[in-house]
C-alpha cells in the first residue's frame, strides 16, 4: 500500500529547469542551472544542475529564462476597471456581472505574473465569491485576499454623484458614523467573510465630490475600528492621502497606509515605530494624472484632485524609502488597467528603489505584509509553487517584469 502511494506521489512530480533562479529575493542570490522539484502544488526541493522528472512526471524547460517567485499585488480592485462607462456601470452591472468581470481581470493579472492579489474594495459579494471559487478549484486564477470596506458616511468609499434615490439603492453595510457604529461595521465585514479590513481615513481622488483629501474619519472611529479588527484577527489597511488622516490612522495602529501622498516626517517616524507598511500605488498616481489631462469623461472634482495628487506620489515614496519605511508592492489596479501591474516596478525604481528591492516588495515583503510568508514569496522547500519567468534579467532592467513569459500558480501552469 505504501509503495503504491509513493508511486502515485512520484507521478505528480513536476521538474522545472531554471537557467537563472532568484529563489529567495530576501537574500538576493541568483543561482545558475537549478531544478525545482514540485509535487501537489508545493516545492519539494531545489537541485543543483538540470534534472528531468521521473516517468509519469513532467519536465518544464526554462533553461533560457530567469525564474523568480510569483508576484504579489497588495492593492487591487479586481471587479472593475475605470473608464468612460464607470458611472453607468455602477447602476447597470449586478454582482454576478462583477464576478465574471473579476474573473476575467484576475486571469489577465495572473498572466502578467501576479499569483496573489489583495482586493481592497469593490463589490464585496463578487470578490468573496471569486476568492472562494479560486480557492476551491472551481476557477483558476490568482489567490485573492478579500477586504471588507469600512468608511465614513459621505466619505471616500461611499456613493457620490447620483440622485438621492439612486444613492439610497447603493447603501453599503460598511458605512458608519461614530465609534460604536464603526465597531458594528467591522464585525459585520468579518461576518460576511472579509480577510482584512479596508478603511479610508481621508478623502479620495476618485470620489466624485469636492470634499478634499484631508481627514474624514474621526480619531475615536479609527481607534474603534483597529481595536475591533485586531481582536477578530484581521489587519487594517488604510487609504490615506492628507497628512492629518495619515497620522491619525498611524496613531490608531493601522497595519498599512495605502497611497500616503502627503505623509511627513512625523508619519515616517510613526511608521517606523509601529512597523507599518506603506503601499505606494505609484501607478495609480501616474494613471489619474494622465487621465486628468486627456479624459473628458472625468468629473471635475476628480480631475482637480488627480492633477494635485498624481505628480506628488513618486517623491512621497522616495522620502519614505529614504526614511526607512517598510514597503509592500501595490498598484490600485482597477484605476489603471488590470494586467499592467508590473509598470509599478519602473516607477518604484524612479523613486530610488533598486530593482531587487522593488522585486522584494512584490515577493518576500508583500508576503510578510499579507501574513502569508509561510506559503509564498520565495521558492524554497515547503512553499507553494508560485513562480514566473522572464527572458531577460530584471535585476538589470526591471521592465523585464512587464514581459512575463511563463507563470505557474500552486504547481499549475497558466496559459499566457
């Protein structure tokens, strides 16, 4: 019986021959001529030299390629994509429509090399359905970490720009006013299946309201959210632009700042003291700044904020990097086009990151931020077989990551 079980296990083995291998971006060591041995979706070992799978197994030849761990985008909105029809889509598309859109966008993103995504707000029913379908094997796509949104009534994340009766149709369970109500919203988000709590302490660029980018949630609301979420084992990731809202969220103990446009020296001190991650979303800044110049469909309040925020984000990331803040890669895709996620790398390099550190932010650092570093982020024994390949050397030219030629997620090859 044991012998038969061993033979069955051997039959499942996949051998991936890698010409160059960055197995662990944490140490930055590139190895030559290695073979990854994979079974049941996990890495069993990494062998020196090239080896072929035993009979019944499969050998994948990437001897002409640079192989590295699958990438992690810690900030996407997978069920939608901004464009001229966004406002109409909000009243036409159902959760079922959004789920199918999300599957299309998720698969597009995986083909671009991203095997793990954190969805930080959208149609929660659609995102959770998609997450669960992928996790159970009913659909093939990147693993999804699904957020439950909690935010202020009338603030960023609420509904703006429609007639009151239409707005009322969009009433979201995550909107709250006052500390007690915000505790309720967090508990309800967890009850509905949220892996993480996403909040907005400040106004947002894409909210169709001239409410600015400063603090919108009160200190006691922020503290109630963080305390409740942490008690329920959930991280709190916080959309924040204005300095006051960034620092209020940091004092409340959030686990990450998303965007962080106007963070200051005090923000950097707080982030270092609290070991808070910054997810810079530079691609979103570049995208909205370009659209503000060219897109006639962009509402006036959104255009004004986009012109203000977009050009400041690269410098913000540079200051935070110089200050010693820890980073996780995130694009805010859905603002930008899904599948273009890797364009964030070049923007990070323009902000002073080395290509290796930019890659770390989307592998080992991103895995630690999302508390999945026991599963992904490196290609070492026991971790999931999430890996990608490119033809060139991304440590010399980080834009090579925009031209991914091979993707594997949990030992299964994605069709490009």
